[in-house]
């Protein structure tokens, strides 16, 4: 144990396990490493083989160390580096305590305590505002130890500070506190600014989902209230209209009546009604408002958490980057020796991993694009391969739907035939959901591997590249089936007599007579709800418990004596903390919320209840994450940051992309534009009466190609109807696109342009109306600047007064001509000139 006894005494409510053995110095940080199992070593002393296991926590005897190094040089080097590292910690002023018992296997703990002098010194170096009295900082994260962890010199490290833990559990990590605001300041004090900003962002996102959910419910209720008065639905359900539709498949399928799709038409109106257009515009404005509100919230937190002056510091290179750099340097040296050429190098050396590496003072060696080129090529080819895999699976689902539809249509059971669309859609979406969940896990692991191949220099570069790859892969994986239904299904199916076939036998699937929007709604709702329920909630609960079981299973390898010793000893706090699951970062937490944000914003025109389901999920998600952070995970290191990083750029990009997607969904997927075109251009009465007949084209059944007509001959049927705008068979241009088709297409494109410009204008208006800096924060910053100017002016006055006093003592003669001439050259006090300069510098 190094250093003197600290000045912090334990409170009465603190457990003794949170302090050193003297009961006075608090444990601020814990380093963990594993002892080796007993290994057979061939030593030169004493001859023969002998069983040796070193207690790394107590010390390394010279004889045992020599035998240990001879048996496993790599482990021996780790021992030496670990001892050197601990010695430097003691030199830095930290106090240390190791385990006193001798272990033969298992983890060993090294406790660290940071005296007040060390905390004050580091806080001044990091420009952290601290109180004048001695108050414990909540965490110790000022020492860079990631290199040692990467080399497995220490298995894990975690900080301890249970003072806030019980309060966080009672006020935050309980499901019963779902209606309360999150204690963001308390979260920040215990977990650090980075995690605090995540929960602040999640809380604001959830809070703003409330008005979006209310409007979405109103839109859905509007559809429920108007479904009985909707004229197109009434016409489709009217059996007297006698709309005989063309067969859904070749030979096996028969002609059918449009009134059999009455339920689908009525359900489609719940989501495809005029209020949906208003809701799409509202949600586009909502996205802009959410981003602006988050900028205000972020600036407020930066000011209250003293992050406004935080500057980006130069990060240390990642261990893998340093390792590859060292290998490159050694390779250059070997090549130089072979060529017998001498390269002049500087005299500055540094110690790395126990070895000495010379670095040129004029040019530091670094990895170039040529070193990273193989990784880049593997990245591009792998990402393209995974895109192809995703699209292939989507195509496989298309084939599945086509084949299943054909098989069910050939069934002799009338009940099976009547439920073809529902059965095919439900089963296909369920299979899609399972595939998406599996590929999500695979793509997450592949993204980490691909990022490692790029050899990023710093942890920030690694995190940003990993986020981009993971988001790109998971975005395509989650939304590819939805994009297919929204924009491609039924558009390349052809027409009766000229269908497009898959594998020369199966016709491409078509949309229902009411349109593809209802299928898009089903697809979106099942994937969104299922993904949130299974991946976001069940996985987060089950995976930490599964990891605990695996760790307990591995601990069965401990010897019986060691296990009995652990049972007899009272477990310390660091033993209990070590059994918790390590923290893997915030990327999975952000990723699931960003994907959900896409469900809420991108295709919200097809599913107005998406914000409501997202709100319900997030209320549970906040408390679930809180419980996980407080009870399941080891306490992560505190990281100071001013913003949420690249995630804001992703949100902003998705917000702009959502405007385009919703415009095309309303124009090309829903029936809003065709209805409007009919009502204002073709309707004789200016109403929707006759819309269904206008939207269906005629086909002469005698024009079916040989072998494709239904086997059962229906009497008194000359023409069948299909959903499209084409010329009738008695026209001179039979089956060509009609004028109504081009009118609808022009209206759709015009609506896309109008919608995008209107929403972008409203977004700019919202950004202009909502200031990035809240008014109270702006005024407070002005007051602080004014106070700072006053302090500078007061110091300048004191300096000027001191100079004048010294000058008057050295030159007592007031009437001296040189003195008078000197005063005439300085008619304005110098502090006024300084104040003008200071004020212009501070106000910018």
C-alpha cells in the first residue's frame, strides 16, 4: 500500500467492504486479474518437472519468477509490466491495497484510493470546477489503462461508488416510478456525462412521443368513425355492383367477386384516409421540433454540467493500432538490415511493452492508406455481400408468398381460399421478423470485425466507424421488406394476358384491391412491435442472466478447497461487483432507439399508431435500462462529452429522409391521390360515387394465353376486372395506359414536390422559431461574461494603481518637464484600453 492514510472516513451507513482494511481510505477503483492454473514447468533448478503457480497479488519470488518466465515467457512479461504499471500508479500519488490471501486460481483484486491532492491536481489539469471543500468525486477515470486491459494484464477494472446507488434504485430503477422524471443530474454524477446525455435524450424523445401518440390516435379514431360513410368501401362491399375480378393465379384460380374483399377495404380505410396526409405533415414537423428541442436541452445540460468549455483532447492510439505500427517499424528495420542501409533516426526513444522503439523526431511513423487497403477491400466486399444476402432473403420471402398463395388457391376448402391474403401476409411477416432478429445479431458482430480490419487510430474513430457500419447494415436489414411492400409490390406484376412470371411458373404477387397500404401497415406493425418486444426487452432481460449462468458454470472449475474458502469468507463489495456483467457501451442502446425512430418517422403515414407503440415501449425501456445499469452491469468509467456524437447526424439524416419516404408513400402506395383525381377531374357529381368502377379496367377473358385461363368455365362472363388504369379491349389502343393513368401519375409527382417543399419550409420555420440557446441560459452567459470583464477590469485597475504608486516613489518630482511630457502622452488610463480589448474578445 503506497502513500499515507486518506482523510475520508466512512459514514455510518457505508459497508466496511467499500474501504481499505484500515476502514478509513475509500476504494475508488478496482483492478482485477486472474491467477493461472497450476502449470507443469520445466525448470533448470532442481531438475525435472514441478508444479508452480504464482500469487501475482502478493508478489513474485525471484526463484518462482524465473521458473514462471521459463515456462511461459508471455505471462512472465505481463507480470513485469503489471508490476511496473502499479509502481507508476504509486508514483502518481495513488494508494494501493492488494489481496493478502494466497490464491491458486481465480480473480485477484487490487484496490486503488485517490487522495484529495491527486484529485485536485487532476481536476485542475482537466479544468474541472470543483468545490473548495473536500468532497469526494463520484468516480476515478483519469488514468488511461486500456492498453493493459487489451493485453490481458488486468482482466477488468471498475470503479466503486455505492453512495448514489440506493437513491438511483429507489427514484429511477423501479417500474413503479415510470411516471416520474428521470434524475438526470444524479445519473450524470454516478455514471458520467456520456450516459447521462443518453438518458436525457431518451427521456426527451419519450416525452415528445406523447403529442405524436395523441394525434396518431385521433387519426385512427377518425378512420373508425368515417368507415361506415366511406363511399369506396361501400361500393366494394356492395354485392349488387357485381364486380367480377380476374383470377389471382393461372389455371387453378377461379374468377371472384370484389365484395369478398369487403373486410380488407374497410380495414384499409382506418389507415388510408385524408387525415393520414395531415398526420404525415405533422410528424415531419415533429421530427424537426424534436431535433431543435434536443439542441436546447443539450446546451442546457452543458451549462449546468460545466461542459461549455470542454475541448476535444488528443486521444491515445488504440492498442491494436500501436501493435500494428510496431510490427511495421520492425519490418522496416529488417528490410533495412537486409539491404544494409542505414537510416538516420532521432535520439528520442520510448518504452512500449518492455521494448525500446526509436522514433524519428522529424517524421513519426504512421499507418498509411496502403496499410489499410486490404481492410478497406474486405469491408467493401463484405458489406456488398451482406446487402446481397439481405436482398436475397427478401426475394426468398417473395417466392414464399407467391408459392403459398398458389397452393392455398388450389385448395378445395372454401375457408382456406377466403383467407389466402391474411394467412400469407401474417406468416411471411413472422418469418421476416425471425430473420431480421437473427441477422441483427450477426451483422452486429460482423460490423465489429470489419471495423477492426480498418485499424482505426483512436477509440473515437473506432466507435464512429462501427456505428456507421452497424447502422447501415441493420437499417437495410430492418427496412428492406418494408420498402418492398411500399414501393415495389404489385408494380411489376403485369396485367391479365401479359403477367410477369418468376421461374416461368409463378406470377408476381399483386396488391389487394384496396391497395398495398394495409399490407404495409401489417408488415410495419408486426416487425416494429415484435422487434421491440423480443429484441429490446426480452433480450435485455435474458442475456445478462444468461451470462451470469455461464459465468457460474465456468466457476465450477474451481477446486473444492477454494470453493469452501470462498463460502467461509464474507464477500467484499468488489467481489460482488465482479460478478456483474461488464458494460459493452451505449451503441446497442442507441441503435435500437434509432431503428425505432425510423419506424416512427419513415413510414408513419401507413401506421398512425406507431408513435403510441413506441411510447409504451420507451416507458418500459427507460426503467428496464435503469434497472440493468443499477443492478446488472458493472459501473462503467465516467466519460465527459458535450453531445451524443454521430447519433445526432444520423437522426438529422433520417428526419430529412422521412420527408421523401412519406411523400412517396402517400403518393404511390395509398389511394389518396387517385381518389382526389377522380373526385375533381372525372366524377360527374363531384363526389366519390363511381370511384371503384373508374379504378378498375376491363379484360376480355378470350384474350387469356393458352393454358392460363381458369379450368372451370364461368357462365355469362365475358369480361373480368383488374386494378389498373388501362384502355378497354374494345378500344383502338387496347390494354394501353389510359389518360387517367397519366393524370394520376402527374398528380402523384406534383404532390411529392409540393409535400417536400411544404414540409421543408415548415421545418425551417420551426428551426427559426425555436432558438438553440434557451433565453435564461443566454442571459446567464451574458451575466457571466460581464462578471468576468469586471474581474479583469478590477485587476487592471489594481495593476495600474500599483505601477503609479511605484512610479511616484521613484519620481517624487511632479513638476519635472519629462514627467509632464510623459503624462501628456498618456491622457487615457491604460486600463480603459485593456477593458475595450477584453470586452471585444469576450463578446466576439
